[in-house]
C-alpha cells in the first residue's frame, strides 16, 4: 500500500495488519525506481494506491507538486505494474464530477472539474484504466472530530469520518475476487458538510462554499446502490467461509 501513513492508510493498517505499507523513504511514488524496487522485494498480488496530494485549496498554488504526486505518482505505479498481473486498487474522489446535481453513479460521465486537485484526480483515474486488472474506489473522508471551526451548509456530499469509511474499504479489499466492477462508490448517505461536522463538533459554525478560496461543487453526493448490493454479496461470502 502506498500512503500508509495517511489518514486512510493508518486506519486500514489497523484493520488489516497483513497489509505491507512501506514508509515513504522506501516507497516514494514520485520515484519510479523506488516503486519497482518495492514490487520486486514484496511480490504483491494486490497493490493499493492510497497516496495522494489532498489539500484542495493549496493545490491551486502548488500545482506542480499536486500533479507530481497525483498524476505522476499514479503513472509510475501503473508503469511498474504493467505486465505483472498485479491487481491495482486506486483510491479516488467524488470531486471527479462537476457536482451540480449529486447522486452520481459509477458510470456517469466525469468532469468537467471545479479545481486543480479535482483535475489531477480525474487524470489519475484515466491513467489507472490502462491496466486490465484494476478497481477505482471513489470515496471521501474526514478526520474525527471535524478539524475546522466552520463547515459549509451548501456543499452536499456522501463523505464521512475515516473510521466509518475505512472498514467499508477494508471489506472491499478482502473481497476483491467477488467484485465484478472496475469502479465502486464507497461512502455514506447524502448530507451537507455542516451536518457531518456537527456530529463530532457541536460548536462548529455554519459557512458557505462561496467563501472558500477555491471553486467547490454544490453536490457531489454519490449513488451507493452498487456498493450496497456488493456488500450483501461479500457478507454472504464471509458467512459461507469463502473469505477470511
């Protein structure tokens, strides 16, 4: 796994101690040689690419760094995996959609995008699809408690706290052989960012996305129909002892 020291990576390592997550000193996705060395050393069957540049506002000023990690890093991973038969799971974002209507399904058209971070993640998805064996997981998560003094009342999302999202992704990872799709939306119900924030920080103040330093969507909530059906399949497989 790349990004093992990030929020999602840390949560997944706690849930799945069998996961190998080399530190950045050993696995730097912006260095193609380090990616190849790690593959040769560990010989994985599944490669989880969770490393990303995720600061949406700062990405507007640090475009080169954002692109180097999100696009260049993904390209380095894909190039190293080509011809190996290793299955790639890529963590993507709801921001690949324009975000004016919400309830986006996996096969809805992506783009255009609202900001540079979203552009980099959209391009990264297309890079991943070069590989014949891949799963793109679109998701969104926050640390708990809500880390900011304010939250947007006019930005709707399916994101949730990382301790809610990580077990869902862990379930998908354990059941990859039972997933027939190349794209999955893993999140929770539609809500405003403010409604999510007050769950863990009752004193959070309401604010508007119009005051944000970067263009943001109105509604990037995701359709979860596919994942809800898939969860039933995976749960049945677990109960039948087909999964460990």
